[in-house]
């Protein structure tokens, strides 16, 4: 299929869906990685303050590092 013949609205919609999928993938990776790191026993009805802090810090570091990596690759182009 020749991309120049595709409706621009369709291309925009596809790009938006691709971005949503990437965000969902990032959320899944953060959730899995941080859960494995921070939740070391069976969780109760609430997270402990240590678990809460660990999850928050872990997620923030993951997001920060992802942003740095993206900026680095963008600067290479």
C-alpha cells in the first residue's frame, strides 16, 4: 500500500493508537518491575508506607530514565 494514498485522518488515528499502545506497554513494564522490587510479601488490604514509598520512587525513576533515553535518541538524529 502506498502511504501517500492513505487518508491523513487515518494516518493520524493510527499514530495515536500506536502511542496509546506504547504508553500501555510502559505502564505494564513499570507495574511489573516495581511490583517485583517493592512488594516482597503477600500484600494485605493496604500497602505499608515502605511499600508505598518504594513503588512511588521506582515508578518515578523508571519514567525519568525513559524520558532521558528518548531525549538522547532524539538528539542523535
